[in-house]
């Protein structure tokens, strides 16, 4: 089953809910970034949550998420669009540890417990919306729960999980965001909190074959859920050779000539997808002439 997410309401409009299966998307990011087990989980959780947050936007709007902790994995950056397209990278992909005392991948140790999470929303206007909160645990899901409550003033429950195989490939990945809307009853919150405390880890549910719709039913109760729509989710990078050519041409003739004289060519690599773009001397001269 290909990756997709669903959007829903529940409890007669008191709750807004999202759930996602992101296994293939996280695997593609892992393959491109060559992440090890713990960094796969950190990057995968961030990508999973970012993909859901992206679909809260409209049209051509996009979102950039930055998790900047003091752990050895370094910064995690993810971009997502309203169309279910997401990409991301982690600064130091080759960070791994033994399982923590709960038998889980030690994401908090890799990410760090000091630092910030920032969310930049490009809504197609001159000014971007930016929200920032401190990292409270480094486990990613709890940090985004804190972000929604404090930066956007929306009480939320956020969950994301990644199950990594012994060969570092991704066995399962997915997540959910449950948000209480204005006027939600306290009883509704209590029911959801109870269900969340009793459910299996989200990655386990995905591994068992549970769909995003079924996950929402587990959290909210089948009788309470109204699915609004669904959309595919994919790892998609917006880089291209043409964009790199424009960037090189913008450097100007003098800088391009320096590349020709000193390096006899140029190489550019995308942080997000690790795609390599090579330019020979003659190709650089062509860009130089175009800039003249």
C-alpha cells in the first residue's frame, strides 16, 4: 500500500484529526540520506509530522520545519506542501546508539533535549508566519505537541513512529495529529486521552497493517470519526539541474571564471535528496555567456 494520509473530524466537529502512513516516504529519505537507525527514527518522525502539517495549508503554500537540538545528530530540516509532498535531511546521518531503557531507539539522545523547534509557513505573502518553541524532550512527537499548544494555541496530541529493520531499512512509519477545536467538551478530551494511553505504538499499528482510517478509529472510536478526504504522500525534492544553472549564473561572470580557472568545473549537491549536479568547463562557459 502506497503512503497516504487522511483528514477527518470527530465527535460532531469537536475534533480535527489527521493520520498518515509514511513508510515508503521515510525509506526514500533514509536511502538518500544514508541514515543509521536512530537518525532514521528522528528524521522519519519529523518528516511524518511535517507532511501532516503541510496539508493544513492551502494551494501553493508550504511549510519548513527545523528541529535544532544540542544532540550529535545536529539540525533536522523538513519542507512540506499542501499536496502531500515532503522532503528533509539531517545534518549528521551517521549517529546511532543502543536502545534506551524503554527498549526504544534513543532519539532524544541523538536530537538533544535543549534547543528549539521552529515552523515557517510560506503563505504566498510578503511576510512569513514563524512560530518557535523550546525542545522539551527531544522525542519529536512530544515537542510538536508542545508546539501546537504554545505557538498556535491549539490543544493537540501528536504521535509519530518509525520501525527500523536490522539492515537499517524502514519497516513501518506513520503518525497522527489530534486537535481539539474551540468548544470541545472536557469529556471528549478525557475519552481521547484514555484511548491514547491504551493504544499500541503507532509504528506497531502500521506494521500490523492498520490503515490511517483504522488508526483514527482506534484513537477516536469508529462511531465518532467522519473521514473528510485522503491524499497520497511522497518524498519529493524540488531541486533540478535548471535551478542549479540559474543559481550558478546568478554568481556572475567573474565567479564563474574563477570556477573554470581553479576547479575546471563545478559540482553542486542538494542537501535534501543528495542529487549531484556536475558542470564541465564548457557548460560553465555557456552559463557565463548567458549571463553576459
